[in-house]
C-alpha cells in the first residue's frame, strides 16, 4: 500500500516547516517536498512607512540574523540618499563591516555548535533526548563552553557597533549613528583570556580542525550525503575575494563556469527571477539565463567558497586552499561540506574583526553623508545563510511604495528540496518502517543550509517539523510530528 510520510516540525532550524514524502505501493518515492507553512508579509508591512525606518523595521523579520536585514536595508537607503558604498565615510563603512562580521561570527558559531554538532557528536540514530545542545553540554562540556563564548564574542561586537545585541540601530541612511570608543575597542581586542579577539581566532581555527578530523573519520557520510550538482551564487569583491558586506554578483555552474560574470547587483532583476508554487509560501528563485528548470542555485558558505577566488585573511586562506584542493579546484557540491565552509568563514570573520579593531578609522567622527535623493535603492549583503536582497522604491513623500526581499533561505529553497528528495530516495525508499533516525536524516539535510524559515516567508507562530506518508490513492497512512 502506498504511503505518505510527514515530518512536522523540522527541528533545530529557525522558523516553521514540514516535509511530506509520498511512496507508491512498492515503497518507491514518487514525490518529496519541503513545505514552508507560515506567512509573514513584511514586504507589505513596510509600505507607507518612511524609508529611513526600513533598517529598523525589517530586522524584526528575525532574532537570529537581524544585523543582515538591518545592513541590507541600510545599504538600499544609502542609494536612496544618493550614496553607494564608495560614498560612505571610512568610519561608517568600517563600523558597518565590523557589525556584519560580528554577526557572521556569532551566527556561524550558534548554528554549527548548538544546532548541527549533536548529529556529528552523537550520530543520526542517537536518542533525541541526548542528541541536542543539552547533550553537548552534558557530555562535551569544554566544547559547549567554547560554543557559548564564541557566540557571546560576536554578540558583543554587535552591541559595540549597533547599540544592542538584537535589533540594533547603528546603521542609518548614509552612514552610522556611533563610532567605536577606545574602551569598547580594547575590551574586544585585549580583554582577559579567553574573551579577546586572538583567543576567538584560535578557537575558530580549532573548530575547523574538529570538522576536518570528523571528515577524515567519516568520509563516506560527509562526502556522499545529499550531494548533487548545482549552480552557486554570491557576492564577491571586485578582485574576486570573499566579501560578506559588498561586491558584485557572481554565479558559477556545477563545473565552475561563470553564469553571472561579476555584475552590478543594482541590476539583479535582469538576472534573477522568482517562481511561485502552490504548496509553499516560499518562492523559488532562478537565474534567468538558464531558465526555471535549470537556473536554480545554492547560496551560503558552500556557494561563497565555490564562487570566490581567494580569502583575504591568511589563516582562512590557508584553510580555503585545503578545501579547494579536496575537489581539485572544481566546485564542491557536497551538502555536508557546507559545515566545513561555514567554519572556515568563522575563522575568516575572527581575523577580519581583529584587523578592523586595529583600524583607527573606527574612532573617526564623520558618521553620515548624503547627496541628491533618488526614488529607488537596492542593497545586498552576504548574510550567514547566503545572499540577501533588499529593494525599495519611495514616493515624493519619502514613503515606501514597493519592497522586494529575496532572503538567503528563499534562494536555497530548491536546493533544500533537492536535499530532502535525496534522503527520501536513498534512505526512506523501500522501507516499510520509518525510524526516528531516518527522519533525522531528512532534518540533517535541511540543517546543512541553516535555514531561517521566518525570514524566508516574511510568519507568525511556532516552528513545528512534520513528515506525512500517503498511499497511492492519497490516503494518509502515517504521520510523525514534533
């Protein structure tokens, strides 16, 4: 008899989602989908509000990555007030960069250690009662303490630059509203061990080694799990370097050929379209040049390391070279290698934070610049989860008339569905009994992308994961939920 499996809620991710998998009478997978079942509507909420409120309004999309939305909206507002990145004062640009790299540091530490490491430390089939962050604290205390302090350090960087750890107000149209005082700088740069920049860099480097050691001992799992070819998209610096705050759009295919050749992101609509499907509140972006069927792409740590040419800090560059050598310089299409890429970015972020803290421009006093106002602005950043688009239009009264947000998780919608389908066909297909470990493997595939489903749907409520199993006639046979 045919079956339908439902996983609801998907756990250890931010937001609300479920998975449905259909099996026929022979227990073969006929359909698998990752559904986003919440709706938020921020693109409508901000209409009618003055554009200068956007950087503070839109960061309420999320409590995990508010800095990313704050800065993407601020960059769009910079264009509206007649500036681009090149028009900001050195103090404003570097303060924003420090804020953003603090965000990357805390978010990557949170995701890897708190949400993903339980699967690595205890195994996919471990008891859920221990396969969680509490289990990590109980059985790997030193690792848990480091995880907390790594995230805390990033949060303190955000506090010093944005005024608050969550939903700060540091970035405003045309600049910032505070610089970094010497005492704030010294507390982060030279604070008592272990809470200082150098120790954080050392711990980040050791985190990379932790994953490399796990990879060495579990090659079959890490390399083969949910691996499939795809396009990859991100911002890169104009010289091809990894850059989270600013750059040009680059996309490569699964073989490394450029699909987007370093284009100005103000023209993103010429290159990226969005498809709507009836079974999800989340859209499906694609590269117009390749079309809806073939133009889907990945964003995030794995994509960034596939699109950039080098990393402009020495320790992370060394690890980047090892990472690239593993695939002989070709794009890496292995989903669980996203964790490897994420930890290299954690290391890079620590190096950038230290270098910025040493820059005297952060004590500068020119905070804001403005020129001739425009009616439209587009801002992009590389959020922890991937490329984030904010696009606004205003009227003659400075009120927002149109807002379009393509968030990182939306960009990864199709890849996450492909990852779920891989697990369905390689783990669940042919099975007559669905175990907890099998369901967790579906979640592991999703968690590799660090999805923030609340951001992606623009919703209200709590985050459940459900898996449903239906027969060929559409009757519900089995449902597992959390």
